[in-house]
C-alpha cells in the first residue's frame, strides 16, 4: 500500500504545479506535509514516494526532511502539544507549564503516549511572546496558559472536546493539520459561514496595539 | 503622539475582509502605484527613507533598485514571514489583523521590481496566519488585485504562499531562498546578494512583512510625508513588541526615535509587580542586552547602535530583578544550539560549546576561566560565523558578561544564584525535535535504488541551465576559435605584495597564485565555494569585519591582509572548535602528515584540549560499513561537506547527503543505506577530497601513512581517457596500497572513476602468470625463459617457412605501451615477413579510423577533452560516456552545468539520456536513416554552412542528391521516434555555437560501421561544426592505448604514423630504417585471422595481451577456428581463455611494472612509469618481444623504452617533436612535429588533413540479422562502469567484484511482465549461435523488444551469442545488433521436469 493513495498523488501533482516549471523541487516541504497527513509522521516509504514524485534521490529528501522539525520522522501522537519555553515564555512560568503537561501525559510522552494520543514537545519561540506562556496543540495557539490550564486542555482533548484556540477554530488532529500545511490544494474549501466565524476571531487574544 | 499607520486598522476586526479593507482606503496605494512606472514607485519609496524592518535596516527603495532588469531571467519578490526570533511577534499580528495591507505591499513591491511570481514564505508554526493569508490571497484574486491584467494595468502577478517547517534559520534571507528551492535551509555566503543572484539564481527582492505593510501608505500619502515622521535617518513608525516582565505585553507602534522608557513604562505599563527592570533587548534575543541605564535611549537604528546594541526587529524582552541573567543567557543559547544549521564551524561548534559552559556555570560547577573562554569564543563566533545566527548567539553571552559579570562570578565563586532563579536544572541541549530514524543497514528496497539510479536530477544542473528551446548565451571563446579570451587583469595588494589576478578570481586564488597560502578546509577549485569552514578569513582595508577569501572576488586597488593578529587569533579559535569535534588520534591515523586540519592546527598552535571533545564515538555503523572500497569514520569528520558537494556537483551522483542539523549533522546515503546500494559510483572522489582522513580507502588502512608511501605518477590502464594517477606504493610491502590523483592534472583534474581508483589489486593477484609455460603432451609445464623463447620462435618461424608469411599472424595489444606495439609490428613485418598484424581496434574503432581518414584524412578525435566543457550543444550518438569513459562524462557534466544543451541518440536510457534535452531512442542499427533525415532537414531549412562547404569540402552535390529523398517522417518511422525530436535535434546541432559530436561503439560496431562514421563526418562538415575549438567529430576510444596501437602501425595497412604500406615511398623509408625488405602483400585483421584459421590457411598465431576467444563475436566458432592452428604463442598477465589453447605462454609485466607511453583518445602521449617489481619471472613485453624477434632471426636490442620511443619519433613525423624528456612535464598531443611544437589541441583548423573534406554518399542499410519469430528480440552488448573489456583485470579486484559480481541482461519492464520475468530471476538468453544463463535486470532502460548485456563475464560469456557479421570495410563485427530470445529459467526447468 503506498503512503500516498491515488487521490493524494493527484493533490501532490496540483501542489507541484504551483511552482515555476523546472522548479518542482520547491514543493518538497508541502509534499512532506502531505505524506505526514497520510501517516501521522513520514516513514521511509513516504520519503521515497516524495522523492519519486519530485524526481530527486531519496537521500536528498531525507536530507531535507531531517532539517525541519515540523516533519516528524518517528511515530507521533494524534495530537502534538507544544509548550514554548523560550525566554519570553520562560519568564512567565512556561517551565512549570511544561512540567505539568509532562506529568499529566505520563511516561514516554516526549515520543508518544502509550495510548497513541499525544506527543509533547518543548518548543522554541512560537511568535506570540505577548501571550506567554504559549501552548500550541497541532499548531493552534493557546495564549497565557497556566499550569492548571494545560492539564485541563489535555483532559478536554482526551474527552474529544478540544478547547477553542485563541485564534481561529480548532483545526483538527496532527494529521489534519499536516494536510492544511500542505497548502490550499490539499484541503476542501471551507464553508463560508465557518470561514467567517473563524475569521472573526482574528482580533482575539493579543493585548492590542498602541494607546 | 503621532498617529498609528500600519496598526491603524487593528481596532476594527472586520478589515480582515476585503470589502471593509476597501472602505478604509485599501488598495488605493496599489492603484497609485499602477499609474506610475516601476522606477517611479521605487523613487517614491526611496524618498520615504523606509528602512527594512527585518533587522538589518537596509533602505527598501535602494534594495529594489539593485534588482537588475536586463539579465534575461525572471525577477522574484519574496516576502519574509518566517518570524521566529525569540521576542518578535509583530509580523504575525500584522497579518492576522490586517492581511490585505500586507498583501497590497507585496503587490506594489512586486510591481516595482517587475516580478511576475511573488512568494510569501511563512513559518510552518503559523497555522492560523497561514489560513488567514490563504483566504486573503483568494479574495485578492477574486477582486482582480492578483492574476492577469491587475486593475486593467496590463500587469500580471501570482502570489504563492509557501510554508516552512520549523527552522529558525530560514528567516535568514539566503537560507530562506535555499528552503524555498526545496533544500536544507543553509545560508549562502554573500555576495552575491539575492538582489542579483537570488531565488533560482534569478534577481530577487526580499522584504520583511512590516516593511511591506508600510508600502501602501507611502504610495497613498507620498514618500515625503513618511520621511517627515521620526528621525531623519530612521524615518517612519516602528512596531515595538514588548514581552517578558511587563504589565501589558503587546505590539506598540510609535515613531522611530521614541525613548525606550516610553514604550516600556508607559505603553507596556511598566515592570510587573512594581519590580525594578534589570535588562531588556531592543531587538529580540539576537541583540545585546541593555540595562535600566539605557532606558532613555531613543529607539532608532543609530541611537541603539551607539548604546552598544542593535534595533533588530524591535522586540523588547524585559527581565526584572528577580531574574538570573546567567540562566536567561543559558536559555537563549539552547535555542541557538537547536537552530544552528550546522554549515559553518563557529556556529555549529561554538554555540554548543558556549551552551555547555553556561550549563556548568548555572549548575555551580563553573570556573573563573570559563568567563574568558565564553568571551573568546563569543567573539570568534560573532566575527567569523557565516550568517547572523552565529552572531546572534554570541550577543546575549557577551552582553550579559559585560553588564552582569558579577552574576557570573557569584555562580562560580560563591556557587549560588544571586537571583535564586537557577534551580540547578541543567538539561542537555535537546536533540532536534523529530529525532532521526535509527541508523540501519537494511535500507531501501532494490526498486527504490533502481529508481534513484535512473532519476532525472534536472535540478542538479543548477540555475545556469536554460530551459529547452531558450536562446543560448554567447560563448566566451575567441572569434577565431583559438583560445579563450581572458578577462582583464586586476591589480591588488595582498600582504604588501603587488599581485595581478584575473578579474573574477577570488582572493584565495589570487593569493595562491602569488605564493601566499591562506588556510582553508572546505574550498576546492572544482566546487562552487560555500565558505563553511571560516578559516580563509582575511581583512580588507575599508571593510568592516573579516571576509572569506574563497568567496570574495578581487577588485582593483584592493588591499588585503591575510596574516594579521586578528585573523590569526580568530583562525586559532576556529581550529580549536574543529579539533573539539574531531577524534584527535594523529599517531594512528592513516592521514597523519597529509591532513590539512593537522597542518593548520600545528601552524596556528591550536590547542586540542582547550575545549571539551564532542566528537562522535569511534566505530559507529554507517553507510560504508561492509564496503570494500570506502571507509567513513564519523568520529574524524569535521562536517566540511566537501564529500557531499563533490558527489553532487562534480560526480553528480547525489549519493551522499547531509542528515540533521546543527552539531548533529552527519553524512549519509539516505537512511545509511550501504554505499553499494545507493547511487554511489565508487569514484572515490569523496575520499580524495576529504581533508582529514574521515574518509579513507579501506584497503589501504594501516598499510602506510603518506610519508611511508612513494607516489608514482603514471597513466591509467583502463579506457582511452588516459587519466593521470599516482600509484601509492609501500616500499616495505613492495606493493601498491592505494591510488590517488592530483587536482590540476590533465586530462582528469584529480578525478578518477572506480576502475582507476579501486581496480588496481589485480596487479598483486595470486593468479598472475609468473613463469613461462610450454605445452607438452597436452599439458602446460613450467619452463625457463630461454627454452620458452626458443620454442615459441621456432614454432612461428617453422610455420612461416612452411606455409609462407600468410600462414602466420600477430595480434598486438591496445593495452600495451606504444613502444611495445611498435616492436610487435616491427617484429611481424621484419621477423615474420608479413603484414598480418592487428590489434583490438578492429574489434571496436577500426571504422573510425577508416571512415574519418576517408572524410578528413585523419582518423583521430578532432578535439581535446578539455574543450568539452565549453561545448554548447553536445550531440551524443551511440556513446555512454558516464560508464565507458567516466572522466569524459565528468567534462560533459561540467558543460551541462555551464548551460550546454544535450542531445542523446541512443537506444538505451543512459545517464546522459535521462538528462538530455532531447533523447532520440531509436531502434538499434538505424543511425544512418536518422542522420540522413537530419541533414536533409538542415539543408531544407537553410541551416547548413554553405560557405564552409564551398571552401573546405568536396563532393557536396552528389551527397546532397543522395539524401534529398530522406524525409524526417520516413526516418521517424524506421527509427521509431517522434518527427519533432529529429527536427529539433537537427536544428539545435546546426545552430549550436559550438556543437560537437561524440560517439563510440554504438556507431562503429555495425555492419555499416564505417558508413555510420562517414555520415557523422558529413553532418559535421555540412554544418561547419568542425575544425574549431570545442567543435568537431569525437570518437572516444575504448582501450587505454588503442589510439597508440594504431599510431604505432600495429595494423595491416599502415606503418607507424599512418604511413601506408601500399605507398612505395613509405615502404622504402621503413626498409631503410629497419634494414631489410618489407612484405608487399596486404595483411589481414583479427577477424580475418580467425576465419583463415578456421579455413586452415593460417597456421600459427602470436597473441599479445588480448583474449579473442572472449572478445570476438560468436565465441564458439572462434574457439573452433583457433583450435585448428598448429601453433599459438600467448603473452599475457593472466591465463586467458585464448592462452588455454596456446603452445607457449609468456608471462608479462603489467602497466605498473614497466616504463613506456600510452596515447589517449585525444592523441595525448603520456608516460607510463614503473612503480613496483614484476612478480616472479615475468618480464616487460618490450623485453619479451625483443627476445622473440632476436630468436626469430631479426635482432632487437633495447635497454630502455626511451630508445624505442626515439626510434618511433624519428620515423613518424607527427610524433617527431615528442621525447621522454618533454613528457616528464606532462603529456603532448600529436601532431607535434618539432621539439618546440606545443602539440595540437584540435585538428583541421585551417584545412583538413587530406586537403578538402570529402562528403560520402551513404544510404541506410539494415543490420545483418533482424528479429524473427524464433528470435524476436534485438540483443546489443556493451560495457558497464565497473568492468573493463573481458574482465581479465577488473574481475580480479575486490571492489568491483563486490559491486558487480555477475553477468546480467537488461530487459524492458513490459517485456519482462509479458514473459513472467522478475528482477533478479535467472534467465536464458539464446541466439542462433549459443545460449547463456544470466540474471535479469528489469528496468525501463532498454526499449521494448530490446535486450542489452555486458561482455565482461567469462563464466557466462556474452560473445557466445553475438553475430560474426562484419563491417564491409574494416571487418568489425556487429556487436550491437543480433536476433535473440529470452526465457525465464524456472519455466524452462518446470517444462523439462514435466517432459
């Protein structure tokens, strides 16, 4: 069974077609996201199929894939919880948030929890230092998360009731998010109402500008 | 307070939608821009004084004006939305809250630089902003702000959102471009700047999100308005992003120059909990910390710089009195350790070493010297790192030591944290988040490798290569075709020395030329510079900081200093970092004494113990585990990447790649799949280029350090390229232990193929013949030399005397030296009294000699190997250079990288065919109809060179009439290819400037071989593509000295120097020189010998260094014929199949055991030098032939091959100027008529050797044996990269036997599926002449209906199958076409069982 089913190969071809002719290799990251959306991480077979689609060697695809941390090459939980502990978040107590999340998720969570539900990552700056400490679940951001709050969030996800992110709607699990990251060619167009609702939340979260 | 500009809409969430955006003045800036010219837009932005908000602060309008519009390439705009700097978050909010404002800026900027495709590079973690932008871009298309004819202006633009995937370094603009091109985000050294050489090698403007958000406002309200805001040098507003210990973290837009106190204390509400501010960054984690003392500093580029920091991105991280600055620094360093790309040494090692020290200090385990070490290392990392990341990593370290030294000292002396913040938690630096799959040798499936091997790696050809059909740039060669026009010279000063260098040369090159050695570990003239090792730094007067001399080109009046105190101490610091990632074991290292790292460490007295050693442990399994050729020791690897770059750029095998990043970078084949299962071609280039001994020739391990070995420069014994190589001999062992080659040598520039590099151990094979053997009562027995020579001579003389001179024949050897070939033909003619002398040219390139001599008057390759790189249209037909002549293949790869077009006519999908612009995959044996159609099309299109034809050629009209009826359609039908391809190939060849034809045995080994050659000569003459630099007809000769063997007259028709035996004058000349009568009858060729032997006419045969039983077609018949002979003498290094039939066997020395010369395919005479003693009683061939001749009654006495050469030079005018003394300095190309003649690079410059070039009338004739019902397939034969000829030498070498141990047949996957054959199955291939059992290689390499086999394997000899039908002129066999059948063996077996 190929990683990229025929339907995904079509998507891949559409993604490749976005780039200028002769520059198809530019599509390597989107295609890796696409392979990741199919498997929950990118296996060797996934790398090989990406290489095949782009006409480069597998070694070259591995070289690229191992450079970028959002391409996961080992089995990964259904949800990836990332806690930023870089300086701005650390100053606001992020290390405690991380420690509590680790405790709540249990042993092995930095790889994948026993139930396959979670992978916990200590993340570098995620670009929302005003909202420190910041936590992302599958790249959706949660602002000013306290140690208690991160435990609540994890419980809610376990229950199948993920909390609403600070901006936008909950985008889905790690696979679904990988598919979004593969680009608009890989996703179904959003319903207008849903999109409007999501858009409306753009203003939430940040402390606001100016005086 | 002044109004907010780019955050003005933030209070109104609805402006994220295009309608509301338009209501608030949106896209008015674009409308105004489109009413202006691009140049006017740039002027307006220049007037505004807007400076880049991404950190560097470069004026935006000026940057745009640097984007050239006259390069013929597209221009690009890239918006850098990879906001990842700790502390920054304004780009994100700008896009989330007002995305159209940003997009409008993108469109205006794109218009200004006339870009048609713009990219927004967004960091992958920004999921929501990306979704916002996707929607925004879609809206813009809907409303006509993007797409074609934007707002009716005629301007077209596409914007593409490209997501990163978690690599901070991609915010660095050159790393961003690499990433966008689909590569690892490793920064490029600047210059060249992206404005000139950017995305895909095209001019590219790169701007930050905040910068672009300002642009619409500047267009609406005018540059002067903008310039009036804030300080004169830093006009406008700026968003300051405040985070950390403040009451109201957030983005605040204020005019530049606003005091920091206002932002922190007023806007952000002051320090949390009323505490005292301790430190703050003005521009994110990469800028030096400032303190409370600096709170009144105005926030603009100049004022912040004056305070000792940088404005950067305006990200202010605030700490208070409760925070520990040592711990804060440690935390920031961990980020840089994780995010270092690993390319340059200071950043890769320095960040990690600094982090480790900070860990120790924070844990109360530091020493006072650690502070000094941090300062020294920090300065070195800041000064020498390739990009801003390294500089950024040093800033927090150096600035916190400066402002908070007492905190460091408290941790070290009092072992306490003054802020009580360090919990003692000292975590290791994280490994890169996703982790790597564990190294394994199980690797990928065979099919993966097959696919990888047959991959179109078009991307590798680089940005310089024009797409198919594009106009070609002018060649940089002189108009007269002679020599290359040198660019003007530049005068500069290096270390107080006046130096002249060619314009465009790097400082490193100029210094080297002037005898000034600048240390460098990652530079090689064959590779594009990458400036990774940071050792070649120099100071240039007037430049800030140090510069890498490998990338910086010379300019007039430049003053360079290479050995200042500063450069020396920085180099020492870098070397100490290198030593810390290298397992320093010099006493037991094979490269001890020839290791650049060791040399420089000594020169700079770098102390390997100053930093803790972080090298990988010894003995880790890796991609070379188990490989017989190459050993990689990651513990010695210093990540210079030379091996990866060589594999990718020069060899273009793409077998090696880098894995991981930062300090974890490793070289791999991809999952560490074993080398022999990767795309590696075992050229050993990675080993030769490795500066430290991390890569080494496995067989040489422990057999000698460079100082223990003697290097003997000689000429390779494999193939006609004639590579110069150095046999590294251990005097202690008396044997060759490894082979190397020096960059700069001609023709191979230090490059070798697997055979030259690794197939040398046959020399010391226990299977060598070491004693003369005589057949007695059917068995061979050892004999003395005297007895063997006596017996051999007597047998030949007896046959001659009994049956006449036509009863004996002599086969000379294209593997032997010129001197030996000369003696062999002299022996045949004088002692044997016969012209029955030949060598393997008949088997391969005799049609070349005959055909080209008929057309031009000379049968040799017209151009030089060194001219190939400047060919603009390569026309390959029936040639597979990457396998058969790998170093010629490398030159062609170089031409491709320089932008050459490639046309390949070949029935097989070879490496070159896969990368060809046009691949004509015609049916085997249909070359002439193809060439005729091309020529007819060229004439009909008026693309031929009538002037050249008129002046330089004859018989044109008859030729033209002959092909007038051959249409492209007809050829397409016969050849089985598209008409368009034939037309386009013809047009490209005719108009290429210059074009050059390359062919080998795919042309000659046909029953129409000579006609094929003559027709290629026709094509060249028709288009005037001959007699010029880089333009001609180039047969690439097969065996190492087949050119020389022909030159020496080891053929029936000519004496040395192509003086014909039928020419009475020539005969008289040689009779006088050799002192006796010469035969007047014409002799035969090897194929005649076999036939005559079978007929009982030929009775005795003296065979030197060949194995006709294996090499001639239809082996069964060959054996039967040779068995008819009464007497056979074989002289060889191994027991060959032919030798098994011999009456006397004479053991000979091989190439490494004797002196002499070989002549390579480009007519270059080169020395062969003795490196080791021959084994046992073996003697050099020239000695044996002399003894034989003497015993046969024609005395020969030579002390040294030099004397033989002098005799040759006195008799062959084209070689008269060549002497051993001259050859000591390097090879010489004939014609070289006088001792002061420099040799001839290309032939037929002012006239053809024969006077006028002769057009031949050639008509298509099909091959002798075509497929039918019984034998429905076409079988072709050829050679592979790994083996040579019938394999007598290569098959006795460990590396080749490991790589390619058995014979195989290639079959198309469709045929295989139809016949139920799977890859690797044993199959039976049969023709009317025989059958063999081999493995099937199923792939798309051959055409459906075709089979292909190599002929290297004695145990399943392919020549049992081939057809002994011959070229009508030269009697060369049709190896390339015969009818065959293939069947899966398991079916055959079951059928037999059932019967």
